[in-house]
């Protein structure tokens, strides 16, 4: 009976598990790494011994063997210093980080203003196995950054992008923003007069997703409607309200207002309420992303719901699969969105 007790004076080794289970160390390694070959009975016996002996793989040794650092770099190109307040960005990072943790990987996060020259510290000083990029800003700044990334020769996941920007070892993961815009446009068309002007509130800094949402909105509204882009600075509440107030002074009253994200839509609703303009009776308002903040609006905001957290998880899954292979399983991945109807339209 004493021989069945786990050893307490030192950590158990893979060889100890193999001897206790009556198999080779290679079989134990295959089972723990999810490789096929062992029977169900053998697998169960190995896992019982792993638990009994309290065996924990040496992560450092495994990384050295595989020549890995155990880290994924996350770079956010954004002019806002408080970019982590953006719920889309934080949901993507949360999904990626939580998945990475299940694989004993960590995240190295770096934010950078697209107007900053020079090399990004994450790309020059940090050791990572792969990179995940969320980019905004002028095309020249994005191209300059991607040139730095390509020189690292690391696998890269680009979030919310349609083109690889010259990267070869890359996977593009995005939500179907154009379809979301189209769905929202069709929804509004069924509730609005046959023609009119629709304001689309968008950040001044270019995001590919915003352009896709605006184009989808045009398609969904169809003939008779004009979509006018209202540039809202850094998309904060004050900037959005100032831009919208100026637009209401310069242009005829729109048939509806659509925020390129929920933050801007909610800022518009507050401005309209302050002016005594009822939502939705006098002015329908809708948004994009459907994060937690939509619950604090009254009436409830009609919005296109984003799978941002799932995008982060999928990015992690694709990176881990790529690290076991010579290329990504898929180059272009599009996750669906859906329309959540509220009382604001």
C-alpha cells in the first residue's frame, strides 16, 4: 500500500507517471498533448496516475524544447491613450487572453499612436511566438507598422482587416460588418419614409470596420436614401455631441441617426433628449456592437451585436494551431453578427 502513495519529497516526473501506468514516457507525452494512438483504457490509466502523482509538466522545459517563449504579442494602433476603454478592443483582448491562459501562454500588450514615428517596443524588445494586431489610423502608418511586423517572421493575426498588407504568415479574423450594416439599413428602410438623409456617426480616425458598416448601411437602405458621414473626433461623448450638433445646424434634419458604435449612438440620444427631440418618435437612433452599455439606454438601443469576445478566442485558437503547423489553417475568417431590436427605432 505504501508504494501507491505519491512521492512527497520531490516533484513527480513524466518518467514516474510512465512507470506507474506501465507505459513508455512517449505514450504519456502523447496523451497529455492530445495526440492520438493510445486506447481509451490506456489514456484513462495515465490520467489517473497523473492525478495521483500530482504530476505537472515543466512549462519552461517544454518551451525550451519547442523553442517558444510562451507569449503572444498584442499591438493596438490607436490614437486614444485610453484605448482600453473601447469595449470592442477589451472584449477581443479578453477572449484572446482567456484562451491563451488555458494553453499556459501569456499576453504582452502594447498600445501605439499611429502618428508616432520609430520602432514599437513590442516589436524590438519583446520576445513573442506570435502577434495579434488591431489597427486604425492613416494608411501610411499602418503600412509602416506592418513592414516592421513582417521583418519579425512571426505568425500574425489581423483583427478586423480585409487585406494582409504584405504579410505572408497571416490570418485575417473579422466580424461581418458589412452584413451588419445591411441588416440595419433594411430594418430602418421598413420603418422610415421612402427617402431621406441618414447620419452615420464615425470616428475621425479611420477604421476598416467603420467603412464596412457605412457601406452596408447604404446597401440596406437602398435607393432614395443618402448616408452622410459625420466625423466625431475621438468618438468620446463630448466630441460626438459637438459633431452631431454642428451637423444638425448645417444639414436638413435626418430621417435617422446611426452610430458607428454604441457609444456614439448613446451620445446622440443624450443630445437629442436635451433638445427635447423624442427617440424614436421624432428621431430613430441605432448603433453597432451591442456591448453591456446598451442596457443603460432608454429606450433600449437597437444595435448590431458584435462577437468581439469570440473573435479573440478564435484568434487564440488559430495562433495555437499555427504554432503546431507550418501555416495557418485558414487565411480569412468572418464571424456573423446579428441585429438586436430595441425601442430606439
